C-alpha cells in the first residue's frame, strides 16, 4: 500500500486527471465529479465493473488492468488510493514524468474548495449517516454536493454535484486523511479503535478524533452512548458540542426503540418529542438517524421536518442489501468488517428474520485486523448467527501473515459445530445451500469481494431445489 503524503502540494488547476483504482466506490464518485467539472478523466482498475462502464459511458477513458500505457500524454494530475502498490506502473511513470501525484483525499479537498463542509467520521455507521444526511437535505429542498463511501439506494450514486454551498462527505479516519479537510460541522458517530496498523496505539486514535472535532469551525456532533466517543468528548474544547443517543443527557435523545421489523423510536430535543420510523432495520440505525437529525438541527432545520426527511432514507448498497431469494432462502450482503459492525448487522437481521435462522458467510478483512480481533469476531458470530461459513482473509493492501487465515477465526469458536471453515468459494456456496432451509437469511459479511460469492450461493440453492424436486 501507499500511505498518503498530505504534505504534497495540491495543484491550483486540473485540466486532465488520471485515477489509479478508478472503479472503487469512492474513486468512481470522485471521477464522476471531475467529469461534472468538465475535466478530462482517465483511469484504470484491476477488474471491470459497473462503475467503470458508467464512467466510460460519460466519456472517461478507462482501462481494465494496470499498465504504464494507460497513462495519457496530456495528464497533469494523477490521483490514487492507498490500496495500490508502490510498484504500480502508472504510479511510477507519473512520478518519472514529474506530474502532480496526489491521494484521493487531496483530490476531494480540491473539489471541496471553500464550501461549507459537513464531515461524517467514525469507526462505524458513517456511510449510513452520510446517506441519511444527503437524502434528508434533498427532501428539505437543499441541493448539497456530496461524496459517500457507498451508493445511496434511492439516488443510485455515491456522489453528486449540487448547486448549494453545502458539501457533505464521508471522512476517512483509517489513514488520518479526515484531518485534511476544513470542516464546518463534524459528525462523530462513534470511536471504536480500529486501523491500529496506521495509528499505532488506541490513544493516538482517540487523540485524532479529538483534533477532528476541535478543528470544526461551527460545531461538533458526537454520540453520547459510545464509550470511545465519550472519551473523545471529554477531550473536546469546542464551544458548540451537540450530543445524540439514548443517554439521558443527550441533546437529541433516542427512546422507545422498537426493533421488530423496520425500527421505530422517539426523538426528543429541548422538551419536544417526535416519533419516527425508518425503512431500514436495527437499533443502530435509530442512533444513526439521531446523529443525522442533530446535524440538521445544527444547520437550522426543525426537529419534526428533519426527522421526516431522514425517514425517507432507503439504505445504501452493501448495507443489508437483498440480492435474491431461492428456495425460500433470502440472500443478503453487508459491508460489515469490524466486530462491532458485524454485531449490528446480525442484530438487525435478527429483528426481521422471524422464525428463520441466520447463516453468516464471513470474509475477514486485512491480516492486521484479523490478527488483532479474531477472538472478538468469533464471539460475535457465535453469539448472533445460528451458523457461520468462514472464508479466508481478504488482504486488501496488506501482505499475508503466516497463520492468519479464516481458520484462525473459526478455531476461536467455543462450539466448533457453529462454524465451518472452507477456503474454496464453490465449496462454501454448496455447503451453505446444503444447510439452509426456507425462511433462513444468508448474509455475506465483509468489505472485500465477498459479495461476489452471492451468485454461486443463489445458484447452489437453485440446484439443491431442483434436486429436491426430482427426488419427489
């Protein structure tokens, strides 16, 4: 991987930009916004995707596979993710040519310019919270520019260029780039230590969030419930702090949460209470909604219209997303890749599965996180899923670590009968189909490429159905 060098100068003007890793949800969104600005866009990614095809349809020059020949002669700026390797041929050629080579966070900083910025940060819930904010602002007749880490379901995009001065982003704490932006309103969903491969210690992680909040020009909106957020709040010196959550002290308080089916709850602010009901399940989404409403209040909106606007949020792609039903078995996908996120996803599934069982297909993400948290993953999965199919680790930007595999997680289960480790995806799909029955939910978990196993699972379910029919 390449760590972002935030000391590198950001060009004043960009006429032609090349994106290395253009197919990712964040990078493709940025590339689209560059096209909106009339900037020539080219890029490459290791595999074809709908995102690449959509950009090509808009006039971008995109390539599958990384090759120095992909870099056009007229490019003045090259934008990359941290996930590429230093030996990437396009990256090396750009350096050799003396081009501006910047991290995607710096490209986003360039796009933001001097707009009024709402930055959403946190170990979990930031994509959903960003989607809720953008959806609500549009429902309240505002037209923000936005960049989210996931596709907002009702909009079908992860980014968009608006006419208003307001800009909403999902800010990335994993590599420290959330400290780059000139934030007006900071939303901190929670502070659950993660990405310690970058930060080194938990104290450094907490300190970064305190800096993020204190540097906000207008206000910091922060969870009253999350232990890490409370620790950060104690270090805040900002003159305007707005809290949200179930704690009695919260400025925007959540109460009367009912999680059967779509979650319903009551929000109270300054003695006024309003009942709400979301289209997405899970108690954690009631908390996310409270955070979004708290930001909207800070922006000058009133409680009831703000909550009604948030209620229109229909979810984001790869957040408890239904992909198909075969033989009465519903197959979902979720981006959850931290024990806390996995717990939230499985708890939300439990509220809507009824009498069915939950079968988790877990793909651990990165060797460092798996090595650090394999016991926590095992505990959460064994407690909240009825059965787990464990795949191998998706390394992303990291080199393999001996002994750190999916089997490390499965071996930490107290009852081995609750988990089945299998490295081969087809065998995993076949096994899942063999144990699933009508009414069950199968849910893939991970922020790697685990969602790509879903067609194999659906096909295996269909084939076992056909076999069952033939045997009658």
